[in-house]
């Protein structure tokens, strides 16, 4: 997901200062020359336009004239309009139609304030507005509801979060293309497939009993993988790599390996492993061979989408890379055991021990900060060393509590990291959900329910999970965000039954 320390675009830009035109230079001495008439007229028009602009600017500055309000940010939609047919398509509901609108239960069909229905007909990709009696409405709702019924909708201990879970599942389906490309969101800057986010989509579809969707995403990742085992930082919806100069991100290797293992363990689909094995082997071999003498992978961008040279220790990887690498190597070793590939299992398990030992030497003495240095700043990636990605450790648990306190915001959410250089008042929902997932997977039910209640209370007017929440408690980023939806589903599932740990 794109997280390059972006500022909250929901804040209105300040009124610019009134421009002062430069003083024209004095004319050069010499014999007077008559200007052509066309040039004189052009100069007069320029002077008049400048004077008019200055008058308007002065009136605006003194409140003497009313100017149109700037349009809202391009991502400001409360959610996606969908339909019940294949291929599933989602189009954002215009903000001016949001007031009084709501989803029909267990569907992506929207009832507008005037009672009419907004949906995408089966097989199409363009929304239409129809009367509630239109037969396409009932068909779309039945299709969505039937798909949900194929699996489970985790609602938490008392079922109070069922609606949030159902919406998250339906949104993940709308964001997943027929070719298996799972998009981060619908908005232009987020309308890409990040392997990292897709790995969590696989886990969410798996844990809720939708294995065909999980397989589709895994097969997309297998097709997109490079021969060297790596993935591009992100992909277009058609499966082509985005050529924007962004370097591959090493954490994707670990996350995809973990997702493939999670799918195999939860679905018990032994038949799928042979098809995924080449992907697993290439990714795990790349990780194992990339470890340095200390047992750490190379420095790389991680889920912050930030150049590693801007980190506190630019020479070594962040915990956002090391945590997924450790989980991925452990997962790959387990998959190798299931396949009967004892040699690979031993090789990857040895690599995982090297990474684990490096974490103990390099990160643990400083309290598991983002960069392994004295005074290193905390961030949410400390949860990658804990359940459900690793077995519990008292020191890591204490560090998670420390990070949660240092990243907490008055609005109840969290920043991505301590002393975050982006907007200091905007909470990020995936980070809040990661703390909630760790709490749910670790048996801290009260903490998990508190995080989930905050996420539920800060959904859009349609009940959709946004990327960010502003200081006033309103969405400050695109909705839905696939990664947050996946994390919420995993958290709710963990409260009902334990999640597997590699």
C-alpha cells in the first residue's frame, strides 16, 4: 500500500497571498522607437488582466466577495457500488449521493435517499439507478448474500461486528479482479496491486471460507513473480508491473510465503501446493541467499513505501523487512516439509534461525525499534514478530505495548510510527488494525475489541473501512482499503478461534 508519508488531503489549502507584480525595468536610453499597434494592444490587455486579478485577490482577502468552495478530494467516496454478477465490478458512489444512502443488507447494492437503487447490472461495469422493484435488484442481492453464505462472517464474541465483517468481505471481492489482482483501493493512486496487501487478502479469504478467491490471488502472484523470486513493488490491474522507478520491496517475499502457507494450513488444500511450489521455492531461495554475514536481509523499502536511505540506519533493514522475512522463511520450511522436500526444509529453517538470531542480537537490545540502533524509533512492524506471525515472546509483547503508547493519537487511532513525519493528527487504520490483530491472536481480548470498536466507529457513512481518519474523526483517505478490511477479518476470526502460527 502507498504510505509515503502522505499528508491529509482533506484539509483545505490556505488562501494564497496576493501576488505583487514586479516593477518593470526603466527604459533604455536612446532614440524613441514606435511600437507596432498589435504589441501596444497586447500590453494594454496584459495590464488590465493584472489589475483585475489584483482587485479580485484583494476582495477575497478582505472577505468582500464570495468564491466557490474548492471541490472535495478525489478519493472522497463513502464506498463502492457493486452488483451480484461475474465479473464483480465496483465503482465509487459520488459523494453528493451519500447522504441518506445505505447498502441493502449483505450486498453491495445501494439504496439512495430517495428510495431508488444504485447497482451495477450483472456482467457490466457501469452503475445504473433503478426503482426498488426492478428485478435486477433482487438478483444482485441474492448473489451477494449467497456468496457470503458460502463461508463464514466473523462477528466477534457477541456478533456485534458482523456487519463490519460482511462489508469488509464484500469490499475485498469488489477490489479483486477476475485475474486475481487484488487492488489496494479504487482511487487512482491506490488502484494497484501490492503483493504485500494481496498476501493479507489471501489470508482473509481463506479464514472466512472463500478458498477459490484466495487461490485466484495466489495464482496471480505466481504468474507475476520474476524468475529471480522477486516481485515488482506493485502491479496494474491487468497484471503488468508498474514502471515508475520504484525498487522491488523485499518484505513482499516474506508476506507471500506466509500467505501461501496460511492458505495451505487453513484450507488443507494439498492439491494446490504443487502449483504454488515453484513460486514458494523461488521466493524462499531468494530470501535465504540474500542474508548477509549477520543473518539479515538487505536494506529495502517496506510497508512505509519509503526509501531505505532515509531510515535511521540506512545500512541495515528495518523491522518492516526483517519481520516478514522471518515469518516467510519459517512458513516456507513448513511447506517444504508438507511436500516432502526435506533438503529445502532444512535449508530454509536454517536461514530462519539465522534471521531470528540476528533479531535477538540487533533489535532486542534496543527494545525492537524500527531501525536497530540506540534510540531507534518504534513503529507498528514490531507486531510482525508476534502472533499470528510468530510465537509469543515477553520482550516483544512489552515492545508492542511501548510502540502502541508512543504512536497513540487523541482520536483513538495510531500513527504508523513514533515521530511520524507525515500528518501528526491523522490516524492510519491498517496500523490500528495490526495492533488489534496482535491483541486478538495473543488472547488480549479486551484490547482487541477496543481497537475493533474504534475501527467500526470510524467507518464511512456506508459502513466502509477507510485508509485514514482525521482529527475530527472523519475519513481522511480512500475507502475501502483492502489491507484494513483483511486485517479486521483476521482479527475477528482470531477472537473466535486461534489462527495458525508458522
